[in-house]
């Protein structure tokens, strides 16, 4: 595997996750990127691509966090709207 192939795989994972998030589908957890053993140092000409992939990763993480926060707010609102059973009677029913 080459550096270009390793970055292609990372980019494909990011693209799948971004598409899933934008479509409202489940987003599979991303694996930590670890370059394959034996590639040697990153070629200088690939540094701009790595920076772009890092920015895309950070953007995806931020959007996921926003979506998670929004979902938590919606769940809290739904929980507040759910009818509650009274712990005690709210009226007394007896013959006069």
C-alpha cells in the first residue's frame, strides 16, 4: 500500500460518513487513522491533501456533535411532554 492509497481509503471513509450524516442515516464510527507499516515518511507533495482530510475530519466531528446535541434537546423536550402518572389522586370521589 502507498501513501496515496492510504489517504484514498481515509477519504472514502470520510465521504461515506458525511453522506450518511447528510442523509440522516446512521453514521458508522470512524476508525483512528494509522498509516500502514513500512510506508516511510509522508511525501511533501501529499501534505496539502492531509491538511484537507484533517479539516474534513474536524468538520464532520463538529457536525456530528451538533446533531447529537440537537437530538438530546429533542429527547428532553419529548420527555417533558410525556404524560406523567400522578403519585396521588388529584380529586376525591365519594357520595355526599
